[in-house]
C-alpha cells in the first residue's frame, strides 16, 4: 500500500510558495487564508494478480478555503493543474455554501488515481 496522503502533500506543497497554506484534513484556523486542505477519502485494491495487490485506487478530497470570493476559483485551477500533471483524474469540483461561522468561501474537489505498486 502506498500512502496517498504523502503523495498529495508533496504535490500541493508548491502552493505554499504562492502564499497558500496547505493542511492535512482541516485548516488549523481561518484567520490566515487562503488555505487548502486534503485527505484520503478511500483507498482500495485496484488490481490483484498472483495472490498479491498490484495496484491501488485512491480517491482524495481537496478543499479550498478563502476570504475573497474570487480566490477559490483561481486556486482550484492551480490545484487541478498540479493534480492532473501528476496523473490524478478530477471527479468533482464544486462550490459549497459560504461557511457562515467564519465567513469563508469553500470550494471542494475530488481526484482519483490508480497507483501501480512495485517497480
């Protein structure tokens, strides 16, 4: 099994150079935005042969959090490019209702990738 959280963390860390904080699961706070959070939705066997797992299918959730209305769309384009360049397939991208407690705009994305094990 491959740690897909680690894979995605290494991909998204380039966003920090653009002033976008990256978090596993959920932002630590909503004071310093924009930020992106990610987590593994599910990982299953993608393919089995000779009584051994040969590939895994991972699905990742990536959420974008921002104070400015135009930021989620711009960040989503960056995230999409990063993920697709690494072989991930976008399954979903959508705006969610504004998070009223913190007055934050929220955009969610889901990606899938089949990862072959071994070399």
